């Protein structure tokens, strides 16, 4: 944990929304606008005030310059908020390695990721393990298959962890 001054600690209860258009085939901003409205409504119903919305367009450049994400990480480093709310975790990044890097950076600043679709708690060892598995799954077909079946990626990750634990138990016997 990093030490924070009084103003930064007060910002721990503030939250922001991060969203991006994850498909270049969708009308520009349509899904992003819809997701933001739903996220704001859910946060407000739960008694939270959304302080800022970071909205990133779909990336068409090959070098993946992400100024909106970089600004959000800079604001996190400055202690402007304590929670990032996303539709699902791959809103932050569609690459598992990049997603884990973002999560680690936010954790360094004591910023929590909260997903509408995925119920994970990266502040616990178990939750962090599920998140790591989810990140690995992003680079496989599991994401597409889970989405087609309406299964949260966190559930697929939990099943894989359970299967791995059972196999480890068989080896130890």
C-alpha cells in the first residue's frame, strides 16, 4: 500500500466509469453511450456518485495509442478516485497481459476495479486468482464461447481453477 494524504484518502470513495467501443462494426458511440447510462444508473441506485466518465473510441490504429486509458491511470496515480466501474473486465483491455498490467497499476494506487457483469474481488487472494485466470482466458476462444452461452468469464475461470485443483489433488494422492 502507498501512503496517501488526507485529500487522496477522501477520494477513495469516489468512483469513475471507464468504457470503450469494443467493436469497430458498431455505430460510433452507440454501445458506449448505452453502457455508460446503465452504469451511471446502477451506481446512483447503489448510492454512489459518478465523478467522471472515461470513454475511449474503438482503436483502428495499429500502434494502439490509448490516451483516455493513460489519462485515467494518471488520475488514479494522483488519487482522484478509488474505484473504476466497467461493464466487463475486458472493457479495460482485450489482451489478457495488458489487462493484468492495468489491474496491477491500479492496485498500486489502491484503486479497485468493479465490473457490472463479473463479480470478482481482487482484494482477496481467491479473487485475484480468478482475475488472473480471466485474463489468461481473454487470449483464447473461451471468451467468445462463454459470451455465446451467456456465461460470465469469471465463472469459466472458477471452473478451470476447480478442475486444476482436482488434478493437483489426484497427483498428490
